[in-house]
């Protein structure tokens, strides 16, 4: 099938952008129906006289935007549910006493329909080894201790469950968090500055409530976590991407225009894994002070550093009250707990707690009480230490396997975190094709274009890049998985 698409090699827009826009028009106008296959990259590239790499890039963009989806080994198809329909409520007929009434709802959201964060991954049958990002080690979870603590907390639950709690969270848990942040992150803060949230995403949402909005700009690392980028866009904000280099966000390329918020992951940049050095942190804080911006410091992997000591958090270095710090228990306990926290400057305490109360009126009491007791008994610190030791061994197994079986691949600094950013050998043009081959071997890998990252097209070689999570895998699984992956890489047609 040939598509009615033309490209102008001398036009102002890139060839890839022209293809994306024309394909999106064909889909939105109904000329390409949901479920319809689109031509292969080879066929469309031949029709338009452009490289397959250009077509592949256009298809990947449309997959990210929700217009296309890919079935491994089968093909690429128009999405069965298009982005513009996700928030549209169709006209419906409602029966009333006076007869039928036609009602249409128009939701006044600026949401672009680009999609969800992409952290939830359904289990795929036939997958023996899954290098998923963000999973915790199931067998290392202290289930016996957690059950005992839950039962202890239930003894006095009646009174606490039948009344509203503090929207900022239980005072005891907030105080325990401040006691941890002092020695661990160098932060001297009061419990009043700590607000408990339902994981990182709600923490970012709280900051978005404060500073994002129509006609406002948010600076973000490029690449970055797409769950945050898409969230800011739901508020109508314009994203200003600033490239990441080997030291994190390039402070020298920060905008001169005034912005209200900048989103950074300095301890372990997502997805590239680099750590921001001290001089870069100080330069970033200086820029924020001069520009009047708040810095949203997302410190999601700070508990897992394997080489050297962790650098001071941006919040601990802040002398001007411009850093909003976000962390979570998703990595140390598990994402299912849905507990995190935000540390706000003193002048934001009242507006932040007010907004939090409007968002949810507080988190469930039982999980807060259980986590407080878990920390108070010292069980949480013991658990984190155990995880760190286990994850370091798994990281070492991954690096050894990479060196043994994939010596031509490059990987990010693995001094921290629970995933590694990998670039396949330069003769491999498509990590997606390697992914398809690996699935046949029972191994699931995650090309960067199919990850929770948003690329902004600022990352060289992103089409052959992977994110490999290792925290939930055994050392034997990691070694076997990389060996099988290497077989798939060697068997991949480099011209594809």
C-alpha cells in the first residue's frame, strides 16, 4: 500500500517532521482507520526516496504520541484508540422526566494526548528474563516483618481510620524522614517542610500545581522522564529542553528568559545515568537564584550508590530557598506502597499544604503508620543496606556480562541506580529489531524509544540505545540474559 504523502527536501521542516505531520493528518482525518497496517519502513522509504532511518524515526515518534503501535515480528499499525479520543466524551442521550436530552461534555484541558508515563508493564508470556526498569527485588522484601507491623498498627486503627488525617501526612513519619535526610543527604529541614505524597508522580504534580500553567515555561533535561514532561503539558506549560552531557544538564545552555521551574535528576540522571558534579550543582543553583526559578530536584535513586560517597543534594546546598526536593520509597520498599515525600522551602509550606489538601485530603493512614514503625525500629535502614549490597552484586554481574558478551557496546556510568543505559554497537541501527529477536529467546529488553524516557531528539544514537534494569533479577539471570542478547545483536542485520 502506498500512502498519499510527499516530502520537500528543501522545506523548512525536516523530512521526518513532514512525514510525521502528514501521517498524523491521515490518521486524524480517518483516511487511515484504527488497526490499519502502515507500509514497512523499507517500502515507504523507497516510495519517498528517503532513508529507512528517517521513516523509522517518524514511526517511533508516532508510537510515542499514541498514533501507531508495533506488533513484534508482525508490523506497525494505526492505534485502535487515538490520542484525540482519550479525553473526548461523546455525545450521549440521557433520559429525563421531560424526555431524552442530548448532552455533550467538553473538557477544558490543554492535554496533548501524548500518553501515560509508561511505568506499568504487563507480564508477557514466554518471557523468562525481563530487564524491566523500576522493579524491586521481590525475594528481598521483608514480608514477615511488614506483616507483623501491619498487624501491630491495626490494633489501634479504629480511631485513626474514622477521622481525617493531616493532608501533609502523619507527624511521626515526617519527623523520621527529616532524621534520615540529615546524615544521608546533608539536609537540615523541619518536619513542617515535609509533605507526604503518593509517589514521585504526585510529588511532581504538587510542584506543577504551584508553578506550571498556560503561558508558563518549564525547563527540563533532554532526555528526561516523560511522565513529568507530559504532566507539565497537561497544565498548558511549554517545555524548554536543555541537553544533558556527561555532567548532567548543560547549565551553559539554560535559557535567558525567566522561567518558574526547572526539573532535574542530579544524583542519577534519568535515563542516561550520569551524576551531576559539585561545580555543576553550584552553577545550577546560581542560575536559579539569578533567574528567579525554583529547582525541582528529583532524587529517585539516591539510596543506591556503589562507588564513593553520594554528593550533597541540591537542597542541602541551596542558600536562597529555591529547591523543591522530591523522593520516594518506591525503590527501597516497592512502587506498590505509593509513598513519597516533598521537601519545600519555608515560604512554600502553606500554599503547598493547601494544594495538597485540595488534591486528596491526605494519604491512607495505615501505610503511613506501618512505614513509620518500620523506620522507627531500624528495619528500613537494615533493608536498604541489604538491597544495596545485593544490587551491587547484580550490577557487577551485568557489567562483567557486558564486557564478556557485548564488548563493542557502551554503557553509562553504573556507580549508582538500578538500571544501566546502553548503546549497542554502531553497526546496529535499530534497538527495536534487536528487541524483537530477543523476545524469541525469552528475553525482554527496552529500547530507549519504548521506555519511560522522552527524548526531544537531542540524544545521539538514541535509536540503538537500551535501558536495562537489573534490581529484580538474579546474577545468573543477568548473565544468561546478556549472553542471549549478544546472540541477538550478532544476528541482527546491521542494515535494518
